C-alpha cells in the first residue's frame, strides 16, 4: 500500500455554498490531522483560438476564478487554504490536481440534486467515486459550515487499494 507523503487534503471549490461547506469540513479535518488543505477552482470556458489576445483572456479568466473562489472562502471565515485554478472538465481537473499533489484525500461537496437529476446531468462526485485512486469524501449538501466532531467513520470496503487507504486513514484518525 502506498502511503501519501504530502498528507495534503485537496478540496474542489466553485464558490457555491456546498463547496464552501466541503472546504470547511476539509479544514476541520486538516486541523485535527495537522494536514495542509489546498483547494482547486476549476473553470471550463474555452476561448476561441482565433481570437487575438487569447492568452491574456485565459490568464484573466484563471485569475478571476481563483480570486472569486478565494473570496468565497474568506467570506465564510475559512482562511489558511491555498487556492489554485485549473481549466478543464471538473472531475478530470480534480483528479489531475490530486495526482500532482499526491493528495492524501480528495473532498467535494454535493449540489443537492435528486438521484434522477444527478443521473441526467452527470455528477462530479459520482464520476470521482468511480475514477479516483485515493480516499474521497463527499460532503452532503445538508452539512453546515461548522461541522460537528466526527463520532463515527463509515468505510465501504471492496478489497481494493483505495479501500485499504481509506481504512488505514480511518483507523489512524479514530485512534
């Protein structure tokens, strides 16, 4: 089993209340485990290649995405989270960022859509659930900015390497 050397917790944020709640959860766990928390704000726009100044436009969108995400965290009283921006499909960008950081955990919020809407629209958390090779925490939309202390950890075990990592983290956390 591979132990993550960076111990970084990565959270996906988009400025929504649900992603801010996920960031609060990640920060709470980061403080308990002495792990740094980093956030990625993903933007999906694709400037026309024929437009002059496309590099400037890309840089401006990148900067505005990071600034807005950082502001949403600070407005919620969440400081100490380094925010970076990345362009691309959201799930793939989060997977790439978690791989680049060798994150010990990936955290995302839910949008609160029902099962049918999630199925029809596609779901970032669902996509991550089936494609990530590291522990994934999906923070439900009903959560709050002040997460209660964890009283239990539920782990789905399927004998995979990821399940072993999650189980190891859970045992260490609860010890």
